[in-house]
C-alpha cells in the first residue's frame, strides 16, 4: 500500500514540482488546493484533490483523521499581502492550524515539512560571510516576519518537523524571477545602484527532490535548514548566463536607488486602486538591495545528504529552454 502525502499549495510553482517528485518516489499524492485554483497543468498527474479549510483546526483534524496521511508538506502561503496582519494570518496562522490539527489528531504522521524562506532570517549585512541557521533573525520584509513567526510557533508543537529556508527559487513555471529573465531577453539589464552584492539561488527541482527525500529521514533529521545550491553569485551572473543561453545582448543600466524608490511608490499607489500588490514595492527593495544572501548549506549536506544537482548555469539553461518552448519568452 502506497504511503500518503498531503501537499498544500499544490497548484503553485513549487507545489507542481513537489507533486512530480512525490509521484516519482511512488507516493500517493493528495493535492490541497482551493476550489477556485487553476489545476489544468496537473491534469496528466495522478493526484487526488482535497480542499482543506485552513481557518479551522477542527475541520483540519477531521481531514487528517479521515485520510490518515503519512506525510505533510506545507508549501501554501502568500508572498503578496496588504499588511503584516494579512501576512501573519496566512503564512503563520494557517500553518499553525494545520500543525495543531496534526498534533491533536495523534495519527501516525511520520514527518511534516514546512517550506519557510530565507526571508525569515534576512540577509547578512556583511559581505564574504555565509549565513548559517543560527544567524540572529533580522527579516527585512513583512513576508519574512510572517515566516519567522510561523517557524517559532511550529517549533512549540510536538511534531516530527523539518523547516526548510530556501533562498530565491527559480525554474519552469516560476513567475517573479521570470520577470527579470524576460527583461534580459528583451535586451534590457537594469540594476539598483552600483553596490556589490552576493546572491544565492536554488533550482526548484533540487528543492523538490530534497523535500521529498527528507520525508524518509525518520528521527535522524529534525530541525531547520538553509537551502541554496551551495554557491554564491554576483549581481551580474544571472544576466550573463541568460544572455549566453539566449544569445542576446543587453543595455546595462544602473538606476539610482531614489529613482527606483520613486517608481515603487508610483506602482504601489497605482496597483492600490485595484487592490493589488505590485511585484516591485518599497518592501521588496529591502530584499533586492541587500548586500549578502549567501548561505552555508553544510548542515543540510551532512544531515540530509543534500547534494544539489544544478548550479545557476545548469538550472537557468533548463528553465529558459522551458520558457522558450512554452512561448513565455
């Protein structure tokens, strides 16, 4: 009999790749989605859909009791919200409700994996320094604050829990970093200021494979892990790789920070009329302009056997080929 895994946020970018990795591992996949979610891209995948109510611990307990999941991967969340309370409600509150239901149900749950974010502890203010798991948390966005709150509350519960803090995740179907890649493909290469930056990335297939493999670590691995591809990159590496793969030339422009801030203000006001959040906003600038996002992944290597298969060159080449094939660029 196949083991059952519940994957929340299943209709999203990371969720799609988690589903593919779980099916390849022979798991019986239950995809948690909203009834309004677009799941056309999952039609060919052998999954069962469930529609949990994350606002109710009681309802979640009933779901867990009925399905008797062996594993839970909580990848659902929001990256765009109007204020801190809304971020906290979705990213922390709903996560805690699910974890409480799992703890209260007392089922045979073997492992719960929570996909947090490196944003929960924030960037390093020092260059040439690797961010470790025990870094003092200093999130620079409301999103990061909400993820940190979720981590803290989840750790208070008695669960076989793994927390992953992936850095910038990219790959086929991703839409935010894709905006930057598309800009490069159109011949424009913009930067904020001229400060040196150290960046990190993780290819979505590596994150998905690690997440699924971690379900089977038993008691040997419980804790928090920073996740990147193990490399540090300059602010120009992504553009240089993209230009090489696409055989493109670009106009490189360094925009002064005050100018970008002004643009972000205009976008926020414009999008606010339609009750939406723009991809570029004042808070996002705190992340985009940070000095150092490089991480030490030795803990994940040692305890989880994490050995990323893709560096940025390999991952971008595969992702850009997908974007071209599917006419995104």
